[in-house]
C-alpha cells in the first residue's frame, strides 16, 4: 500500500506542474490550436481539445480520478487481465518515466519569454556550412528567418537555443548528430526542409530533436543507414509532417521485444498535405502527455511495416485522440507482436479512466495487420472507436501466438467503450488462426453501433477444432469477459447497415453469464454464424439476452455443427426475442442448412421468451404459434424480408413447351443473391405474340438441383411456366416479366419492386430445322441412274444441301416459294451410296447471350439444318436429315448360255446335219431390284461352215423376230425387255456345210440391251431423245458342235466318166470284151462317224442303152441291148435301166481317209471283177461308134441281191 501511495503522489506532482506550464504557454501554442479548431466539425472528440490549455486542465483532474479508482480497481478490472504478466509493473515504470520528463522539461521552457512569438521581425536568409555556423544562426540575437545549409554537417555540440519560427533548408545535405541534439524550446516552431540525418543516440533523451516546441518537417526527411537515435522527443510539443516524403528508422537493440524508446515522441503529431511517411522501426511513436492529438489527413500515406520478424508499435500512454481523416488518407501498420499487457498491440491507446478516442473519418482508410497477437488495443474507460463517413478500417491478425488475449481488437480492462461505425463506413476484422476471439471486451456497458448503411464484419478462422463458449480463447467472434452486470448493447440501424460475425469453430457472440441487448432496426442486416462443440452450445451465449428485430432486411443465425446445434444458449428465462413485420425460416437440427428450410412463415409479428426462446408469447400467424418447436429444435433461424429479383429470362426457343426465368433472393449484404428455394417465389410472365396479342402465365420457383433441358449441371432458382395446352412457344413470341412476389398469398406479401424485375424481355428463337424431305421423293427412288431429284411441299426458301457417304454437304439449290424443289445431279450416283439431303431454314443469327449447347448438330451460320442423327433438344426431338441409299436399277449383271444339238439327237456332227442352237439370256439382278434390260438382242455371227436358211430358221418362241446379214453372217434375235431375274430362251438352227468336214464348228453369241443411263458425257438434267448406254454379255467361250470335228457323208466321189471297150471287129462270133479301160476309178468316201456308218452299196443303171451314134455324135436307133454287164466274183449282172446294185461297203477296205476305191483291180473280167461287153453273135446290125450312158448312185443301205445276176461265163 505504501508503494501505491508514493505512486499517486508522484503522479499528482507531475500533473500539477504540467497544468501550470500549460497555462503559462497557452498563447505560444495557438498555431496548433488554430489548426485544430478548423477541424472541429469532423468529430465530437476533437471538441474536447479546443486548446492545449483546456487539455491540461482536464489532465489536472486525473490525479483525483486515479486515487478514487485505485482503491476499487479489483471491482472494475477483469480479473484475468489484472493478472497478466508484468502489466502492473510496466504501467508503473512508464508512469514514473513520464513524470520525470515532465518535471524536467518545463523548467527549461520557463526561460523563454512569451513575447518572442508576438514580436518576431522579418529576418534575412543566411548560409551555413558548419555546425558552429548553424548553432550561431539559431542563437544569434538578430534572429534569422531562413537558414540555408550548403554542405554536410557534423554536430560538435548540443544546440539548445533555437530561434522562434526559424526555417532550416538542409537542401539534402546530411547531418551527423553523433550523440548531440537540437533543442526546440516552448513557443518555438522550427521548420525543417529536405533533411537527412544520422545519430548514435540510444536513449530518448538523446533524440535528434528535443524540447517542448514544435517542429514542422517538409520536403524529404531521411534517416541514414545505421542511425540508432530517435528522431524527436518533444514532450508537451508537436511534430508536423507537411507535404513531406519521410522515411525514418531507428535501429533497435532487440528485434522481438518492446523497444525502450520510441522513434518519435510528442504530445501532438500531425501528418498532412499528402505526406508520404514510411518506417520499419520497431517503436514508431509514443505519446506520454495527456490530451495528445494525432491527426493524419489530406491524402497523406503513413506506412509502417516492420521488417520480417520485427515488432511494430504505436503507443499512446495517456489520454489521446487519434484521427485519420479525408479520402485518400491511409494509415497502414504491419508487424509482429511479442509483448503483452498494456503495450500488447501494434496500436495501443492506454488512458485508464480517461476517455480516449480513435477516429477514422471522411473516407480515410486504416489497415492494420499483426503477424501475431493483438492489432488494436484500447484501454480507456468510456473510450470510443469511431469509423465514419465512408471510411474503412481493416484489421487482420494471423494468429494469437498462443496468448489468450491475443485478439485483433481488444478493449482492455475498462468497460463502457464504444464502437461506432457510421455513414457508409466499413470495419472488417479477420483473425486467421488461434483460439482467441475476434474482439475481446472487458467490463460492462460496452456498445457496438452500426448505422447509416455501414458494415461491421468479423471472421474468426479459429483453431480448427470447435470449442464451447463461456471462457477466454474459445474461438468466439466477440467475447465479453468478466461478470459485469451492466448489459452490453449491439445496435444496427439505418437502411443497409450490416453486422456479420462468423466464428468458424466457436460462438459468434459470447457474453458468458453477462447480459446484452441486440437491436436490428428496419432495413438492416444481422448475420451470425458459428459452430458449437456440442449440441447445446449456442452461437449466441449469455445470461439475459434480449433481441429486438424490427422489419430487418435480413438476419441469419446458424450453428454449423454436424448433426445440429443450438442457435441460442440463453440462461435467463425472462430473455425476449421480439420481431415485428418479418418473415422467418427455420431449419431443424440435423438437416442441411443450405437446403430449403424445414418451415417458413411470411411477414408477421411474433414474440418469444423463456430459456433459449422456447415459448411463443404472441404471434400474428396462427400457423407459427401451432408449429414453432422452440429455438432448441433449430440449428438455423433466418429472416429475409428482401424482395425477389428476376434477373433473367432464359431465351425461349420454338422447341420449348416451358419458359424459364431465373429468380434470385438477396441474403447477406453485398453477397451474391442465392437462387430462390422451391415454391419460395411466384413469378408472372407475359407472352406477347407477333400479332400483338398477349397473355400471362404464373409459376412458382422449382428449387435447386433441377436440370433445365440439356444443361450439363443442375440449375437453381428457376421458375418454370408451361405454355398452354402443351403447345410449343412460337417463333417471335416475346416473353417479359411483369410481377414477382415472395409468399403464397394472392399478390404476394413481398412483391418485387420494378427495379427488381431486371430481366430483359426475350424473343423466342427459331431453332427447329425444317421438316426433312420425305423418304419417298416425288422424283421416285434415288437410283444409280437418277439424274434429277424433285419434291414438293417443303419449307419455302429452305437451303438444300446434299452429302454423299457422309462427306461435306454440297449446295443443292433452294426450295421455291411454292415449296417445290428440283435439283439436277452433276453425275450418276454409285450403287450403295448414302445420300443425305439436308434442309436449312433461313433464320437470324442467335444473340450472343444465347447458349447454343445442344444445337451443335443443327445450327449453322445461316440457319437450322436437319441433324445427321435424330437429336433430342429441349421438349422435342429433331428428325434427322433424310437418308437415301442409292438403289440399283442398272441391268449390269446378266448371263447368256448357248447350247447346240444335232437335230435328231446325234452326238456327232457331220455334213448336212441341222444344228439346233439354244440360247438362254437372263437378267441376273435380284428380284428385289427394279431393273429392266431394255430391247435386248442376241447377236450370233454364224460359222462359215453353217448355212442359215431364212425359210427354215427353227426360231422359237414365235414372238422373237430376227435379222440376218448374209455378208456378215450375223444373226440378230430380238427378244425384248428383261426385268430382274427374267429369263428368255431362244432357239434357231443352221445346216452343216461340206466345208465343215474335219473342222469343229465354233459358235459364240452375245446379248446386248440398253440401261437407264444415258450414253456419252454426263449432261445434268433431262435430255430430249437421249441415247442410252448399252450393256452386253457374251458366252464365256465358243461352243463346239456335238462330237467335235465334223464328219463327212457317204459320197461317191469318183466314177469312170468313160468305160472304153475300144474298137472291136465283128464276126460270126459273139463279141465279148473283158478288159475295158476306165477313165476314172470308182471311189466311195465314207467319212461318217463310226457310230453312224450304216452299210451302203453302189447302184448303176442305164440311162441310155448301147446305141449307135450318127456322124454328129447323136444317138441313133440301132441299139445293142443287154450288152453291158458287171462281173462280181462268180456272178454277172446285166445292166438295165433300173438301178442295179453292184457292190457294197464290204467290197473293199477303206484307206485311212475313209476312201473306198472299188475299181482297184479291175483289169480283165476273165480273172477279176469289172465291166465287160457282151454282144451275142449276129446282134450287131450296124457298124459304128456305140455309146451307152450309165448313172452311178450310192445307197445308204446294205447291198441287196441283184435280180439279174448271171453266172460268170
């Protein structure tokens, strides 16, 4: 206790002296006061500091307040925080140091006359090149207003008598201060331009600048490498950086612990007029005098980033008001934190029971990033943190470093502090790891107010494991420490004001057993998300907790524990949850909190009470009263009173029986609206037809996981509306949205506003290809003889393309306006070719926003084309392009068969035979093919050894006509048309000629007829009187006559022309001549086939008896009858006018050539066969030449016995 009393006394003395000094020098500080007064409209906080005198006056009261508080400190301070290591000792030490400084410096300042500032005269400029010259210039009795340094300087002594309002232009020259300083006394303002320095000072008392005056830096301000000295220790004075570019550092003895000295210390600090201030020092700035004002404004940029692993700290050890203001102004702090207690943050304001403030105003931005532990710490009873007028505060802490108080923002020890985020400002707190909360508040009566469309956001990533609330370091979003009874307040008001607290592994808001009130006014957002360790862990945790929700735009309270968890853990039964004019949706524990809700009620009023709000006190919705299960049954409770947005209409096509519109429902502020749930929103669409008539259709949203047509992934939040009567919507119909509402009541309880119906009207596109050409064309089947394709009743103006065997389609004309189409092929098609005919309509290019997915096979640049394969699209199936297989109509497969037979059936052929030729001609094309071989003719060039008798043709059947050319010996048989598989048999005959003997008669034939193809070069289109191609088929090889080589006949090929009995004398005796001479031998040729050699014999008869010839050689009347005889063996036969058989085939043997020489050996009938003359005696009446005429014949019969045979004489 004795130590505490000494401490109070020491403080009392220090503050008393400060108060007196402040009164004495009030006039000398008027320039600073005037600057402050120009900004009094920016914040109420500044109004308490209208003059330095007033500030010191307030400071004079601190001693009494500290004395009163010290005896009751245990009642007011958080027990955990009072026990922080070294906190009390560090506070005491720093207080002692501050007191010592404040006792010493005012003594020196008393020597400076107050009148100097008022009596300042115009002074001439002076150049200095030495330290002594600078000292002299600053201390001369005739003060100079401007000092120009013309060379680098090295300090050789301390300068303690600077002249008021002097300006030093260092012009970029460096100054080596060593261990010396320049003192700027009270009432003195020293202006420093373009200053570069280094110092070896290692204590705050050895700073480059000392004193209680004011220093204004402009131009460049740079500390050289190796500098260890602080820049300024202006206790009770001020530092200003005006349109400066400053980069100042002071090397420190430790990289990881709190520095003993600050780089800058002053009562007031102003950084203004676009100053660029950077530093990597461990300890940047310190205020130790109550009533300090820090102002960073007018687009100034202050960036203090510690080097890797270093601490970064701004300390305000007395009551202070810190303001960062104006659009374009930035304070950016980043570094590590290794200390705890009252200097445990990067930015610390520690004013005990005195009220300090931190203000971010008028578009300014503050970024503060701690690599570990606390970022901003405020220990000030009733202190405020104001972010206002489009300003931004961004706080990030990577980890708490295992320190339970290592939170991003900490309201330390004291209570009744305030966060005020107002007028479209944003405050964001992100904690990336560790168990400490996002914000920690001590004491009671703390307030968070978010107004005027501002945002208050906390995201605590936590430790990765869920922890139960109710104590320090449990992954909370906000933690109210201690057991204070004064309730905390959390208020969000004003349209679009927003609170969002996310604790990924803990409670969103944890007050332990303390009480708090949450108020969300009309048009606001309040989102709280957390994760309990066990089911009973609520994301709101407290004693008496009262909610008042008045028509908020949106609130969402959810516990993401797997299996479900409480939203509220409220221990006091009198807690209330009152909501006015709001929707409510609930998700039962264990359900998917991102799915459609378990139950929902439209706009109504309700009041809940009891432990965890289990009881309905009142409700304007009877269904809610009957079906509300108590908050413990739900893991998510949400109210969304925002109107639905219809943002797009899916572009309809004429393949659609339904139209779709995308419906979104806003939830959290500035987040992407979610798709509407099933049956959540009803939409009315208007369909305007091309003729101007229109109708409307209503439909409810279909929810999530619904696949629309051929989309690859399910779509969410669409309304699906059917076209009446199951019809397709028609091309050119325009769809627009005319109304939408949330809720099921007629007209809706939450009708969308006109600005919500932002979907652009959509005109129905024509995506349907023309009806394919029929499978049977008007021009008939496509064949390999087709030249022209025609069809009717097609879609007018359609483009026609044709592909062969799936090749690239080629243009095939355009359908005429009357629906007819004619196309002349450019060549004949081949059998089996696949011909695909595509029709393409003429439609406009699709708009860029249309998704053509699914039309890859039908859409080309100019329109919609029949697909290659049947294609399902939306509510229809596009018929594929008609395919034709080229049918064979060419009679190009025929046979001709030729056979021959000898008339009568002989198996061999000999001269004189009639050969019967049979020809079979057949069109061999399959009966399924409609081929006709037209005007078929058989052409047969007859062998030269045959003779065709036009009178005896043997042609069958009778309808076959013929032509025969004697010269070419070509016989043409006209047999007519032959259809597929039709056959015709034709016969004719011809006689074997003598010339054929020994030869084989070979005979070929061919059939030739016309095909449907035109002859010559292909001419597209129909040709008048065309000539057609022919097709012919020939016998595979010449056919031989039966039996091979032709045999001859039985022929008498030689007979004596003259049998000369010579001149004989007549006497009384008979005349008997037995040895006549023969002019020719008697020869028979029998070349008949052996199987056809019937017996034969020679006959002879007298045509003229032996008659006397007259002188003219003519026969007379004298006749010697029976005078000519033939001797054959022992028989003699007298010749008569009757055919007398002489000899047969056995008379002589044939030679190798079938020749029988019958007369061989005929010499003298006395001994051989032959002819003789016998005239009995007395029979010759007249002498002369006698002649008889014989006729030789051969008969194909055996030799008969001669009737007139006589014995040989």
